[in-house]
């Protein structure tokens, strides 16, 4: 992060603009809207810029910039047509510790002006860090269409009732839950429809009818995070990720997805690797119950889909037994995501009319799978967690009648920038992998559909 986004109060504070043209005028308008006293130094000054300076309580000096005392100013903007003057202004500001912006030269200054969506008191700002101001403006245009003008009224209504809600709910989680009900529900819809009086009366009724804190109990969201690419999350998954105040996540959940959770949420790693369980499954089940009983909204975030080799059923059984409310949000399972990104359709009229999902995590290294059924012709087999048991998988499939030339694919960290696809046969895969450095998680696909990889592959993270 090159620039930390901050919002600064400038009301009745002095700022200086060096420059008198169109660019300086644009910056002056923004500063005036923020309530600043705008002073201008330039041999020539646009009439509109001069008017802003006078109306804001600043001054307009028709002179060339010289070294002077900059300490009365909160910020300085260098916006002349002369690079040497702009550089000199920046150097002077740095020497005395005053924040400075140099138009079109972000590296010379120490702050930049973002593209702004103004729904006062709600403000959204977008910045490219000076890399592409045009891109920032395009993103702002998209945000303008996504954020109705009514959000400003909604924020003002929330501010009006903030102290009353705080008095009603001393617990921060209960308070947050109430506001999310208001801001996502009928009150917000009434504000957006212009029915301000009805919106306020509805908010009052919600506050009066709110349950006592003693009766409050949280909820658990069992959410599938998909195979790794954050773009594959569902809208509902993302919404609940933003609401939860406690997050229990597995090791297979990618870092970009974790960053989409609420920033102030309590993050708990309960990930499980082979023979190394950070938290035993029974402990995870009980943690979900305990946090929910304390009134928290708990996100159980799992890689892939929680009901496909994710032990989601075990977890919600415990929740059900303890009377804890829960929701389940399916995710794109690894078989679907990884095969799609590898260009390997799991079914195809010419190659496979059925597909089977199988756990390749062989207990005690024993071959305890229904191998005769798995070796069936015109079928695709997908092995989850099969890397360690791969030699047994290949050996047993061949032993039970599957041809040793049957194609097999191993997909490493599918759908992410670290995706790697290795193609071989049942007879050669073990030897091929002995020359490779493989990083979990992996998925194994067996069947004639693997032949389509070379023709249908489309995702190239190294490109």
C-alpha cells in the first residue's frame, strides 16, 4: 500500500495553492467544499479561483512564489505550469513538515487527491496511487451508479439515532447487528424511496421492539469459500463475510479471500493439514457453539464447499443439538473449480457419462476404497486429498481393471496464480511427480476427459 487513505477535517483551516490556472481551480473547489480557507499565490489567477479564495476567507496574492513561511497552512498544493517551481514548493513543504501535493507528480509530494463520490456525510474515495488518475475516475463513475444519493440521508438518520441505539445496546455486537438490520432492510428502502418520515418511524419501532440483551444469541454462517480465486465467491458469501465478528477459517482458504472478511473481526485459524490439526474437529464444533452462545455472529469459512468432504454436516449437527441458529452457503467445490480452470470437463458425451468424488485420504495408508466401482469405464474420478496416497490410487485402479494408459491429471492450487497442471498416465504419474515440487492443495482427476486438457486449457497464470 503506497498511500494510506485518510480523511482530514479542513473546516476553517488554512490551505495554500501555488498556481492560478484550471488545475489549481479544480483543487480549490474540492478544498472549498471541505470548508477550508483557500489562499492562492500566482502571478495570474483565474477569476473563479480568486472568487473562491475571497469567499472562503483566504487571500489571493498576485506574485511569483518565493521561499516563505508555510507553517500557517495545513496543506500545500503545487499546481503551476513550471516543474521547477512545483519542485521548489514541495522541497520547502518537506523541510517544514507540511503536507504537500504536486499535481501530476505524486512522487514529489506526500499526499494525493483521490477521485471522490460525495454522498455527505458518506464519502467514498478511489485512488490509483497516482499511477492512473483516469482509471480512478472510471472506478468512481462505477461507484456513483452503485451508491444511491439516498445513502447520505440514511447516514444522517443513523447519526440522529446513534446515541439512542448505544443506550439500548451496551454490547457492541448487539448494536452492530441492530444497525445492519436497519441499513440492509426496510428502513433503508424507505429512505431510498424518499419516504423519510416513514423511515424514521420504522426505525423507532424497531428500536422499541428490539429484544432484551439477555435474550440475545448469535448465529453461525457455514460458508464455502471456493477453491481459491476470490472472484468465485457468491454474493451471499461475501455479505456474510462482511457481517461476522468471529471467523474460524481453514488452511485451504486463500489469503485474498481472508482479506475480504471484516477488518475488525476476530480471526481464528483452525486449519487442518495431514496429521497436523491446529484444532481438533470436536474442538471446532464446540467453538462455534460457544461463540454463538455469547452473542457473536460466527463465520465458519471453508475451502471449496462445506458439504463436500468439508465436515460441514458434523459442525451443524452440533449447532442444531445446542439450539444455535445457522445458515449454510454453498461454495464452488474444488472438483468443479479446478477442473474448469484446467480445461478438463468432468463429463463429456464422448468420454464420460458420470463423475465420482472420492476422498483420497486413505486411513492408515490402507486401500479401503471400492476400487472395482471406481475402475468403471466412461467415468471420471476426482480424488480429494489424494497426493500422499497417489501411488496406491494408481496401483489399485490398474489392479482392478483400469488401463495403465488411462490419463490422469494433478492440479496444484487450482484457480489461483500458483495453479499447475501435470498430465500423465496411471502407469507414469508417480515417476513424473518424483521430479516435481508439488505444493498442496492438490486435486487428482482420472479418466479420458483428461485428454481434452491440451485443447481446452484457457487459464494461464504465468502469462
